[in-house]
C-alpha cells in the first residue's frame, strides 16, 4: 500500500476513535469541503454578520480586502518580509497616511513587525495594527446542511477597540470578502483546498441567511409548499455576468450599460455608468444612486407608476423620498407590490438584473406607507462625487437572492429565490 494512502487511513481511523470531535485533517487531505456559516441582519445597523471568530460576529464587507478584529495583548505578529504583509498593503484605505509595511519590534529591534491598515467603512476611519494570525470557525457542508465544525487559521489585522464604532453590538471586527489574497474567500480556498468562489444568501430582518465558501451546491427548504422530491441546487439556476475591477479599489464592479424602468431605458446625461461604475456591496442598507443618476431614475419610476395605478404620494419617510399610501398601490402579492420593475441592463442588453416590488419597495409606518428603496448618495466630505461610483447596490436589493462570486472566472451568478423559498430556509441542523 502506498505510504500516503496508509497515512490517510491511519488518520481516518484516529478520527473515528476520537468520538468527541470529527477530524478535519482527513477531509483537507482529500480536498476539503466547502464551509458554511449563518448570516444575521442586525436590526439597528442593517449590517450582516457571521459568527466566525470564537462564535462572535464579524461584519461581512464585500469591498473589504482584509479580515480585521480586536486582538489579545499577546498575539503573534507576522514579519515585514512575509508575503502576506505585501498583500495586506495592496489597497490603500482612505484617509490613511502611508507608513510602510511595519515597524521595529519593541523586544527585538532587528525584527520588523508587519502592520496593516484596517478600514472601517461604516465609520469612515482607518487604523493601524499588527498583522497577525487568528483562528476562525465554520462548518463543513454538502450544501444541504452542516456536516461537522471546522477551525482554520487566517491572516488578519489587529485593530483597536475604538475601531468597532458603528458596528453591530457584539461584533469584534470585519470579514473582508473582496478579491484579495488576504480576504476571507481566498484564505478559505487555500486552507481548505476548495474552489475560489463563495455564495451569499442575505436574509431579510428577523431571519438567518447563509454563506458558503468554496463553491456549491446550495439547497434551501421550502417555506409553505410541500418539500420537493428532487430539490434543486440553486447555484445551477443562476444568470451570470462579469465581475469587473477598478484600479485602486478592492470592490466588485458590474458591467451595467443602462438602467430601465418598466422596460424603458432611463436617459442618464453624461454616461455616468461608464465613468463611475456600478458597485455591489454590503455597506449600504439600500441601493445608493449618485445625484445625476438618482433624479432621472426616481422621476421615471414615479411617472411609470402613475400611468399604471392611482397611487397617492405621501410625505417622505427618511431615508426615502418617494413614498406612497399603501392602500393606493396595486398588491401586495407574494412577489411584493405590483410596481414597475427596475432593471440593471448588463452585458450590452443580453442580461438584466431585475428588481421587482419585493426588492424595490420598503414598507414603513406599520405597512401603511411603502417607499421606493433607492436613496440619493451622500456627497463624500473631501473629494466630492468625482471618484464616487454611479451606483452602489445595497443590501436590501440583494436579500433573498442567491449570489455566487466566482473569483477564478471573475463572474457573478445571481438569481431571485422562488416564491416559496427564502434565505432563512437553510438547514443548519448537523447531519449525522
């Protein structure tokens, strides 16, 4: 028997003998399983978290190039010549003076301690902290439920406790999901020997969603309809488009060529989609439109809705401008209010990402008022709108969608979930 095979069988035998914990070493030797973790939406901040660090939440940031958190006083530190130190400096965060890769060790002046610059996009502040190693936890999955717990090492940046400002209560940092070597998806792919892709299914308030790192499949239970005899792998139902990058930015950009309301293309002066780009992110609760995009889209929506219904405008409800008396809107139905669709026209018109009433309208004031869930982008304090994207797709518009980020092929797969399924329907009961 080959030595490698004998060693693997020995490892498996040891795992079976140790009934108190499953063995993840053998799984890794065979290529590993994708990892799954729950996603919770914080009602106070509308941010999404996963219990990845000692069962404590990290905020998920699609544009974050780093994992960062608070650290214990005695934490290990990577040296400046470590390859991950250079990757941690691949993107320069806003308002951060360039201070090099590190500083002299206090105990050994001939040793250079690598420092990184974690950015808190919710507070708009940068910090400086040691680049260290942490242990994160998730569960192996077959796409249907959890199989066994998995702990794995990850490179992360330390941050002071003050850097947790504006994060959800109890959160200890941020898990960056951008296309960076030291972001969470790439690190899971390396340590678990799985595919360089991840799936997000963001929940609506009060539910628990799911993230799978390392590929698919993804199966969700039905809510009210009888369970299907042959459940569908939802990652096989996706529409695909390209993921673009922009120099100096870790964010994911989409090739949006136009915006349409009720199938009619909105006229946008100055071609802002080409110059500013469209970002997909989790830092904005609702889709943000730059003023030169916001006004034409909002006016087109209001006009189209008036043509198809006797809708009645009511005073604005912050942060929304366009609000209606719910009694005057057509619906509601299982697919939300029957209002004009808003389409992001992708790939030269070959593909559309459509936001219907369930993804475009927000119920407020005890469901007596429904508002268009697209908001005007606030002007950046220093550089103005010059470098700002034209559109930032917000979390609300992504909820109850399956989104697969394929970092190897640089593709986004997306699909709205069927009527009787929601992101909270993943079976987190461990399989035996």
